[in-house]
C-alpha cells in the first residue's frame, strides 16, 4: 500500500509543514522551501500586505506551494471567520488554519471558539485545519463538523519546549479519522521525529527553523527527521524495556 | 480592586535596603531560572546587575528572538491636536506655554495619512493633548473614520477616557490604547502635574484597566524615565503589566520606555537615567515578561536605537514627527518633544536589515479593513 497523506483532496509527499513568521529576512524563504522540499506553508493573514510591492511575503512563496493562511491574532470565532474570508477574497485559496487565541501569555488556543469557527468555515467551503489544545473529545467534534485535519500543539507556540503533549496526542492519533498534524513548540528535529514515530501524519515547524542561525540547513534537518520518523512508524517501532533481553530466553530450547 | 491597591502596598517596601542587599550570587541564580518572580525582577533592577549586563543581555536577546523572531514592528504617531488644558512641567504642550495651537481638519488628517501610507506605514498611533473642547471623542472618531482608509491598525495615545468612551472608539475601529503613568510615585506625580485633569493620579492609573475592560486588543503602559528613581519606576511598570495581564488574559499588555527629552520650557530631568540604566531597565523587563511587546520611541538617538534592537525591543516608530501636521503641512506646530532619531522609514528599514532584522509593517487587520489590505 502506498503511503499517502491526503488533506482536502490533495496528495502530499512531504509531511513537514513550515511557517513564515520570525525570519530575519523573508528573502531566505525560497531557499528554505527548496532545500526542505516542503509543500505546505502557513502564512499569517494579518501580516500579508498585497498592496505593498516590496514588503510582501507572497513574493517569496512560489505559486506551486500549498498556501495555508492562518487566522493568528483572532481572539474569537467571529474574528477568525472574518480573517479567513479576507484571505480567500485576497486570492490565497481555500485552505485555512484556524487559530483562535484569547490567552495572551501562553498563547494557548481556545478550543471552544476554534470549534465554532471550524464549523462555520467548513460550511462555506473552506478546507479547515484547526490548531488546538490536544483533547480527544474536541478532536472528534472537529472531525464531525468537517475539519480536514486537526493540529494539536506539542507545547505552547514559540516555547521550544518540545513534544510535551505526547500522551494526549497519542490517543488522538489512535482515535482520529482525519490526519493529525503536530503543530507548535517543536524545538528540535529529534522531537519532530518522535511525533512522526508515534504516528502523527505531519508536523508543522516555524520558530525552530526561522530563528536558527541557519534556517536553510535547519529546514533540511527537520525534513529529514520527519521522513525518518515516518519510515520508522511504518516499519513498526519496537517495544522498549530497560534491561537487555536475550532473543528467546524461555523457548530457546525448542530449536 | 485596582492597581492602586497593589501600588499602595508595594510602596511601603524598603526598596533601598533590598536593592543594596542584592549579591552577585542572586544574579547568578536568576540567570539560570526560567520563570522569574517579582523579587527576581526587582533584583534585576539593582546595582549588583551592572557587572552582569552582557550575560543578561544575551539572555534577553535569546528570549526575544524565540518569542518574536528577528522582526521589528513599525508604526508611526500622528499628532492631530496640541491643544492642552494641563500643566505638566516636562511637556511642550503644557497650557502655560505660549505658541499657536493647532488642530487638524479632516482634510489635513487625510493628507497626513496619505503621506504616511505612501511610506508603507500600516499601524498608526493617534496623539493629542488633553482638551475636551478641541479633541473630543467625536473628533477622534471622525479622525479614525479617515485613517481607516489607509491603515490596518489604529491606536490612540490621548487623554484618559471612561470605559464607555473606549468602547465607543473600539466600535469605531480603534485597536489599542497607549497611556503612560509618567511617574508611579504618587507624591512626585503631584509635583510634575500642576494643573488640569491630569492631576488626578488615580484616574490616570486606572486608565489601562478601563482600556482592558472596554475590550481593546492592546494596552500599552510605561513610565517616563527621568521623573523619579528609575529602578522603582521600572519595577512599578512591570508590576502594573503583570497585574493587568493576569486579570485581562485576552488583552495584549505592552510596555514602553520613554526617556525624558529636552523640550520647550527647558525642563531638566530629576533623576538622571544614563544609557546603562536604560539598557538595564529594558533587560529587566524582557526577562521578567518574555512575551510582552516593548516599544522604543524616536526620543532615543539613531545609534542608541540600533544598539537596542537585539536587546528586547519589538516595536519602533519610524520617521516619526511629534508636531501637528508634521508629515505634510509646513511648519504647522510645535514639537511635543525633540526627537533624536530623525531617519525616515526607508533608512530605518535599511538599518534593521543591516542588523539582521526584518521590519514588519502590518500585523493586524482592523475590523473594517477592505479585503485588499
């Protein structure tokens, strides 16, 4: 069987998604994309300025990329819906990553408002990928209202704390029908790999790539680790124990 | 409960004794801590920090990059009226100063806005003196109507208002409010604010909270460095921010570090805040509040501003004018204070790129923005 990731009817070969915030210069983005061969890229609609010829992030994203405009800055479902519609009206496509964040200290998503926004935007024909705090019940509800994928956080945005929500995401992976994309908090390629080994369908990384000393190399490192994690998952990751184990201590005598 | 009660309690603390008792061991311990408490914050404002400024600066830099990336958000002030009924001894707009007062007509606001927008500016901050007669809420609303056509985010730095008035302005399209306490020390406050409604310390102190209650997206606070002991003033500013952020989780609480500048009336600062003290203040605030935006004004010189960029600053004004009509009308007004960084928007962007930082012009889309923005 072929290992395909399909979101919103689109087949994706690369399971690393990247963000566009925090780069020291957007001019580096084309090389980041080229080296990591990512296909999905998220852009904060609040930062997109199509009127400006110079300071326009869209100048650095090639047309064949799958754009995932996000609603960052929205603090209510209503604001998220408004921003999503602006993105579509501006020609950024039908995909949208819902971000509804009330809490301004940890930037944790508001799952309740996220669910409301997802429901409304799905009805309006968007391909909706909601960013959320890992919670199986909410994930199932998001699935129910038509989310194309669900994006639980690994730890708070920009915190670089790594894949701390592992136990909750593990359950979501086991029970979800839609793809699970681990988003936010992933600081190192090894952590992205860990999420993929666990069975996540994709990983979204921004801060760790954008703020590293060499974003291009770091993007490649993440792409490789995501690939490695996926291959390991498909091959079946072995069970772990603390002690060394002989091959067949109990039944070896049978041969 | 208001921050006033917190202040009343805090001011009883033996600051001098505490600040002088801080040792290098304390600073070492703080350096390796992830979350700082209020005592740690105060220690970072102590004289003991001086020899560790570089190490702490590196930590401040790393935290800022982690949370904000290598980006600086640009905005511009627009002064629309310099009529003022207050007498504040450090300000050019003071009622006792004789000069021809100005107030922009809507046509003039439009012209100023057009000029600013043509430089790429998307976030704007409306400034006025305090005069219910000349810069009423209705006048501000009219101004917002005009500015909405050009800018994706509009904030105000005008006289304190009631919650209902903030709500009204929010409905009109205002996203944020900036209001500096100027000086938290209540006794000193009275010395500087001699006449006018601004004399009411408590009303001003509660202004940021009213902005939060009105549901504004961002509330920006600060103290005017130089009016009193900076160590204490910065501490109160940080504590005020924490008080607001805890109580109003959905409002973005930002900080500014305005430092007193020469102005009409030859005011001399009461407490000297040298560059080292300024940097220490910036670093202490960054380490204590890693997620808060910090604004740097054109009061500081170009060279100093460039050096401050990596230390925790996230927002800057660019090519700013502090006089009414300063972007389009010839020699219309009197500057509220002298600016030190006289570079234009393009020069500031070049300086940012040279430092390895990217300017961000647009970071929000206010509610009535046309889809093309």
